C-alpha cells in the first residue's frame, strides 16, 4: 500500500509536513498525523466495505456521503500500512457507544480522523488520540458557541483579537477542544469544559493554507 500520496507530520516535532518514501515507524513517543486530499481517495474507494457503501447511501446530502466514503477510503489505506499491510477492506472498524471508531483486531493501534473542505486528517498512536481540522470561515456567532464549551479565560483571550483573526482564533481553539473530546472518547452528549482542561497534550498542526487543526494525545495512558 505504499507510496501514499499524503503529507506526514510526527506530532510534537518541527511544524513541517513531509512526504516520506516509506511508512515511518510508529513508536510510543510520537503520534503520526497524515493530511490527505479527499479527491485523491477516488483510487482507493474499492477499499471500502459493502456496509460502508450502504451507510453512505442513507446519508443526506450527497456531499456528506461522498466525504464519508472518501475519508474512509483514506483511513483504510493508511491503516493497512500500520497493520502489517493487511488488506484494507478486511480491516474491521468498530464504533464505541460514544461514536469513536477503532480497529477491532488491532487494540494497540489507536486512531482518529477529521475531514473539512478538501482534506481529511488522520492521527495514529499507541495512546488515546484525537484530531480535528476546520476550514477557516466566518463564524459570526462564535461567542455563543464558545460559551457552551470553552473556559472563560480562553474566551477572553479570543476576544482580544480583532476582525477575522478573532474568528480564526476561535476555530483554532475549537479544534483543540474537539481533539480533546475525541481523545477522551467523549460523545456529543458529553461535551463539557472539563474535556478541554483534562490534562491532555495538544499540538497545533503544521500550516495548512486556509485551515486550522489540532491533535491531542493523552499522556500516561496506553
């Protein structure tokens, strides 16, 4: 399953995307992050399972279904490289009660994915991990959204910015919050400010023009 046409970053090291010639080894020290163009997953759609194709047909609108299939195709392609080149379609992906996906037959490999706009970002680790990416856009009601999830001190920091910077900073902090929730395996009903402050290790992703993103690993849990 190599080479993979995707950008790679080893979490916590210099903020720079790479295109490695082979899969870098995944150690217990650094999560791996892959940034993939959704459109380039067309060549991998055959990796999806019949169940995933049926699930997509039930999604509305059609764009949502297409994004689901393309992001799953990328996920299976990359998981194959981290599971001794297992057949992508044969990798069993389960879902926890709170909606967090996991590789059923590879309990030591944890992953998280997020898609927005033209990209899907995928994080892999031997520890609980979460990732979120957002396309930069206008968020005129950011304060009302922030009041439901972010600590007051963080909201005050965002308010210190002006114009588009304020909304971009909200989205940056929002991705950190979402990445934390995903790392902790917390579903929508469990959203709380506690998830933002619960001793995770959060990193901003390297620069992606027009986007912002964060990845979270929970240190001390294997």
